[in-house]
C-alpha cells in the first residue's frame, strides 16, 4: 500500500471573502452586539495591522553579567487602510466622523474561516491623493487602543 502524499500542505488565510467593518458610533466594548457597523471592504484594498510590541524595562543590577530586561505593557499598535476614496460611503463617513470627534470606534475583521480580529481604535489621520487617468485613493490611519481580541475559527464538525 502506497503512502498518501498531499500535493499541497501550505496553510494560509485567503483574503477573498474577508469582511472589514467599523462601528458607526463610538465604543470601546469589543463584545457589544448592539453596535451598527459599516462595510469597509467595498473601498479598502489593503488593510494592514502592525503592533503588539512591548516596552523593554532595563532590570540590570550591579550583579548582572550582561544587560537584563523584562517586558512592560504591550502597545496594541496601529492599523492602516488604503483604497478608493469615496466620502459618501457610510464607512468612510464613520472614519471621518471618528477623526473629528476623537472618539474610539470598534473595528472588526472576519476572515473567510470565520476567525476574527477585533479592536477599538482612534482615527488619527487620513489622506487622499489623485493621479491623472486613475481614481482618487485614500488612506486612514488608526491608533489601536486597549487589548486586541483574536477569535479562533469555530471548531469544524468532523466525521
């Protein structure tokens, strides 16, 4: 009996079918099921999360043989979104309003495997640019505030 060899062993999360949303009102409650959300996926082309860095605390003493460190609080990071600029879009209106009122919104990404990434964020900057023979593009930068919630995909029912 021959061994079964899988042609593909790579594991990955596809972007096609990904949902990206922002709450239309201010909140810091990551589990608030009463929030209304606007769809960012219809204008955003490239979302990017960068974060989870911790501060380093020097704990070196006179008896240390080399520098010694402990990790401090984690900085939850930043989230940037670039794509098509469309101020009449409900999600972009929510982002522009969030920038003006300086209050946090809940951002929720749901991946095709139904895992999700949820955080509260403050829209600290947005830009737009235009080129000849193209469309107007925009970028929104968000300062993540507080803890990030990462939900694993639901368990698959098996045979």
